[in-house]
C-alpha cells in the first residue's frame, strides 16, 4: 500500500479496511488479518495497526473474539456507509462545489456528466 504523507497512517489503514467492507471484499462475520499479519502486509508498525483496529472496534465496524481474532461486525457496512457519507459531505463536497464555482461548471453540466458515467 502506498501511504499519503498528508494523513496519519492509522487513518489510512482505517480507510483501507472501510473500503474493503464497502466493496464487499470483507463481509459481515469475516475474520480479518491479525494485527501482526496486517502490519507485515502493509509494512508498518504493529502498534499502528492496533490503533486502527481499536478505532474501528470503538466505531462498531469490527469486533474481537479473545484468542481467536478480529471479525467484521454485523452492521459494519451500514456503519461504514454512514461514517463515510458524513465525512464526504463535510470534507469533499464543499471543496468540490468551490472548484465547480471557480471553473464555472453548472449543475446541469455536472448532471449530464454524471448521467453519462452511470450509464
């Protein structure tokens, strides 16, 4: 994984796991890699992965079965969707609309492009 220097690594690991949940790569009830396995795979410190897992556990995305490992929670997909949507609306949409305004892109023009992309 290529890490971005503008965002903490543990947050990027959270994003990676959330993306896997949203894409359906990891489904509810699936066992995910252990902290050590994930650290080796991503070439990061195990403490960084542990911090990511702790945050995801606090948010209800994953849960730990002591001695067995971490698993994707039952409502993980909806939790991740709600969290990601709120983050997108707070951070990305304002920048997007500011750029649209600066470039003179109308909602109609955007709608046309959007409809071409989904068809």
